[in-house]
C-alpha cells in the first residue's frame, strides 16, 4: 500500500492510539450477546466506521494546520529531520495532511475536534477527502461530492467514479478540440463560399455583359445584312432598267440604221433636183439620228456593265456578311443556362452539401454529447449490476424484490418524462 493510501484505521492506530493491539489466539475475546441481529450490528459498525472516518478527517485537518505552521517556522533544510524525529511522518504523509488542511480546513483553529469548512466535506472520511483532491477546483469538487452522494460511497466506488469523471473530461476535451477544429473549418468554408459566391456573381455579370455585347453585334450584323440586301436589290433593279434601256437603244439604233440604209439605197430621181436635195437632207438627218442612237446604245451598255459590277460587288459583300453571321449570332437560352446560371447553381449545390456534412460532424463532436455518451455507458453498466443484485434479492425475498423493481420502474419513467 502506498503512503497516499493510508486508511483511517492506520491513522487512528498510529497517531491517536485507537484500536490497540490485535487479539491473539492465546487471549480469545469474551463472548458477547446483545440480542441484536447481524444486520443491525452491521449497520452500527458502518455508522461507527463513518464517525471514525470523520474524526480522522477533522484530526488530519488540525494536524495539517500545525504541520503547515511548523514548516513555515523551521530553518531551510531541516523539514525532513523534523518530520522523522519529532512527529514520525514521511514527507509524502506530511504533504497529504497539509493538502487536506489547505483544501478542507476552516479558518478556526482547535486542539481537538477540528472542523471542515464545508459540511459536505465534513461528512467525508479522510480517505475519501484525499481521493477528492484529484479535482483541483473546490467548487467543482463540492458539486461532485453532492451530485454523486460521495458520503455514502465506498472508497473504491469513489475512485471508480473519479476515474470515470476523468475519462469523461478527457473525452469531452478531445471532443471540444475536434469541435473547435471543425468550427474553424466550417468558418473557413463559409468564407470560401462567400468568396466563391462573389466570383459566381462576377461571372454571371460578365456573362450577361458578353451576351449583351453578342446580341448587339448580332443586331448590327443583321442590320448591315438587311442594308446590303436592300442595296443589292436596288442594284438589281438598276441593272434590269439598264438592260431594258440598252435593249431599247439597240432596237432604236437598228431601226434607224435600217431606215438610213433604205434611204441611201433609194434610186435617185434625176428629173427633180429638189427631190434629190430633199433625199440628201433626209440622209444627213437620219445619219445624225443613227449616230445619236449609237451613242445612246453605248451609254446604255456602259450603264448596264457598271450596274453588273456594282451588283457583283454587293453580292460578294452580302456573302461575306452571311459568312460572318454565325460568329456574332445571339446565344440560345439553353446555351446561356449551360454557361452561366446552370453551372453556378451546380457549384453552389456542391458547396452547400460540403457545408452540411461539416455541420453534421460539428454537431457530433459537441463536448456535451460526448460527455453524455460516457455517462450513459457508465449508467448502463451500473444498471446491469443493479439488476444482477436484484436477481439475488428475488431468490431470497420475492416481496422485497418486487418493491425494489417497482422503484426502479418509477425512476426510469421519471427519467423518460423529465
């Protein structure tokens, strides 16, 4: 047994002369019969043990008080010799007693019957009080003692409860660390999503601008195409008119040339000088007309040729505009959806799914949930042990077992409704 595990019996025997020497076979104890049942005797024994334990705690507080005062007054380096020669304590025993005084002792000093500063601690034994020092914070220590009814626990049960508490705290701390990391990751993801959303909005704006620009270019191209078509149509009409004029000039020139030829080939009438003079004048006039018709025919032909060239150039320009048309055509609604809103919504949905998964992890890592799981597991184990004890009671006393079973049922129903 280690020096930190000193029992009440050892302290009483060592420091306060309680207990005396053990009984020997040569000196048997005299028979005693108080008429009490073993159950009553056991209850009395437990009461005496608890009273003795509290006495030891109070005495330990006062011993610790005096050890603390003595250490403060001794020269440096003489503490170990003082403990060995004057009070017969090891350094670790003395340290425990001084700790008990610091943590549990009241301000009032007493030679005998010292008191703990809290009634909760005053009802504990020395061993339980020493075990509870595993909880550093005084308020937390007292709360633990009250909530777990440490006064009616055995030391073994108390140590098991403290071990379970430490394990729960470690798991809760680990869960809190994990939760902190997840919260940081969630915050980082939210910031990332916010940045991404701004990027998406910028892309949508850019896509809208590009679509608007494409529509403008498409409209301009369409207007230019229509103008060129109108121009080509006008040139086509002008060409038709030029062809008609050229044909008319050709016909008129042919007619006049024929008339001139006929006039020239008409036989002369020698007997009439005046007639011959008239014929010559008519030939001259007709020649002038033929020359004019020839000029008109030439001009009409030149005009027709110019119209053909203009029409050919206009048709080539129209073909070029048609060829460029698909590059500036307006986007369809399906193409807009695929390039802008559709892609953005799909990316947003994926990011939202990632965030939901992270928040689910964060909820699972809640330290309160982790602590509940630990305590629930511990409760299940205790419940199983309690049922085993109840089974043994059932074999011995069915009526008592039934009452205990009913009490358990009532407690479980209260837990379910609270």
